[in-house]
């Protein structure tokens, strides 16, 4: 029997070899993906429901579950587990070496960062969680529950807008002749604390222009200027402010700040 290159038997053997190589190329990536080494032990693919969630429920939810979240980190919901807590991202998909969760569970027993603090996890549990992170955090949980938001009620009650209205005590000032009202004393006290002093009073025409531009965004008309300059009564400026606040232009000027939503 001839077995040269031209013989049909040689062609059949070559075809079988090529088919075998193609089969190996197709299964080797799957074998490599499904096998991970941890401390010399071979660890297979992780089933979240059977191997990861029971660890969370038994050892983690006491401090990071639905009722209590230390460091604002919650593990019972998929979205909050991925988000992390007040100390930052806890789990980096595919990178167990960069995940704080793995750092905590593998810390030395006498280290204060060791989690869980009472007893720690077994080597098998650590291997399962490490492999789960390296696999990219496969997690079938779908939840519509909202994370628990905790609030310090007493601290909230001390917020300025919730405090009872009270008459503040005007602070002492170095120049008692400058303030005309109690509000002036607060302004002057702040200026003096920075080594500043008020500038001279503006003339009446300048005062009118400043008030008009500030409240309605427009200059005073010649008639308004003439009327104010001619009114020498002590209540002349208060009357100007009342007129400006009652003007439709006041709402037009400030409505663009109050009504137009700010971009986030």
C-alpha cells in the first residue's frame, strides 16, 4: 500500500488532523475562561444564587443589608452593590485585585479592616467571592426596591429654614454712626472684620440708577429721575423701591432666574 502524498489515505489522515486542531481551538478558550487559580486551587464557574448570595445573607447583610448599611454600602441589591458606598467603589468587575471587597475579606485576622469582623470567611468562601469578581460579577438579581435612605432628624431640624423665627442681636461695630438700621450693623461688622470700611454715600441720581437696574434691569426714565430728585422727603427712596417691586418689569427680570430650570 502506497502512503505517498498523492495517495487517498494520506489525504484522509491530513483531513482528520486538521479537524482535530479546529476542535481544540474551539474548546480551549472555554476551558481557560471557566477555570481560575486561587492560591494554587482550581476554582470553577460560580453560580451566584447557590454560592455568592448565601455568603452575603449569612455573613454580610447584618452590616450591609436592607436594615443597616455601614459606610453606606448595601449588598442585598445589585445596583447598590455595584455603586459602592461612602468609601468609594467596592467591587471592580473582572479585577479582584483592585476590589476593596476582596481586600477586606482577605485581610489578616487581627487587621481592623478584616470583614466580616467576627470570624471572617472560610477559604472556600473567599475563593468563591474572588472568582465571582473575576468573572465580571454575574448577578441575576433584578430589584425595583429603593435603597434605604437614613437621615439624622435632629440635625435636619437645625437647618436654618426650619428654625423658629427669632430676632437676632445686632453685633457691635467700631463706627456706630454709619449704620441706619440693624441690618447695616451686620454688614458693617463683616466689613470691619476684614479691615474694610464703607465708601461714601452715592448721590441721589446714582442711587436711583443702581436700584432701578438691580430690580427691573432697566435704567430709570427721565421722568422718574426728575420726580425722585424733586422729592426731598425722608420716604422718597422707600417709595421708589415700592414702585419698582410692584412693576411688571420686576417679575420679567427675575422670572428668568426663578422659572427657567437650571441645567444639571
